C-alpha cells in the first residue's frame, strides 16, 4: 500500500514516522501500521480525478467558496468522481478536518457544483448530520425529495438511503461518527466494489 504525503509517495511502513502526533501530555505518539493503512483506504485514490481536470475543479470551487467569504481548511481535498468518470454530474469535493475512531467523530466539508450529485447511498455504521453552510441542495432521503437551504440541518440515521444534488453550488458541513472503509453502500453497483466503497 502506498501513501502520498507532501507530494512524495511512501509505503505504509515508511509513512509511520510522518504521521506523528502529540498527545495531551506533550509526548509524541505514532499511529499503528493498521491506522496508517486505514487512513490510506479512506483517501479513495482510485475514485478521485487527477491532473488538469482536478486542478480546474479545485480552481473553480475555490473561486466560488472565496466569493462566499469562506476560507477552507488547509487539507488536501478529495475530488471524487467515485470512479464513474463524469465528475460534474456525479461527484463532490470533500475537505476532511477530522476522523477520529478513538474519539468517535468525523467532520468534513462537502462541496457540490450546480447539478452535481452525491449519489444515493447509505451507511451501516455511520450516523451523520448535515448543515447547509451555503447554497441549496435537493436531498432525496428514503425515496422522498426535499430542498434544504443555507442554515438547514438534516440528521441521517444508519441505514437511511440518501443523496444530494446542488441547486447551484453548495457547501455542506457533515458531522458524523467516524468514516470507515466499506461503509458507503451505493445504489449504483458501478461504484466501488459492487456498490461498496
């Protein structure tokens, strides 16, 4: 398994020292090899766009987000087409700010362009709550359509099928239980391994 850090590619074993943290007593700690491999699985490199297409999508989204007066966290975003090859139709950009299994929470910003859809799926483990920070989205939840606008909150229980589509560009905050590999179960079997990512 390879992990990219600061523009270089490392094996999981080589990346361990790069992932150092400081605990609450000021001592340096290092994640286990299992934790590093899990971080790489969650990065979903095979389901992102790369090269000029990625640069252009990030440039366009940054321009929109900055026009809203928002500064995104300094993290490497995931520019996801979910392996379908039609990013502006099916995909989204995720800015992960936390995913702590030990502490039991995840937080990330989700950006969609106008008419871009995060496709219909559910989670068996993860309970999540969405807060619409900017824009509007059409949400389909358990087969029912609703429109959510800036300031709206929507909780999503485990096992609840859902999708959202930008009505214009939109930025959502997701707060949830930790994200885990293989806990995204999509209606489309073309995504991931037979619909599981």
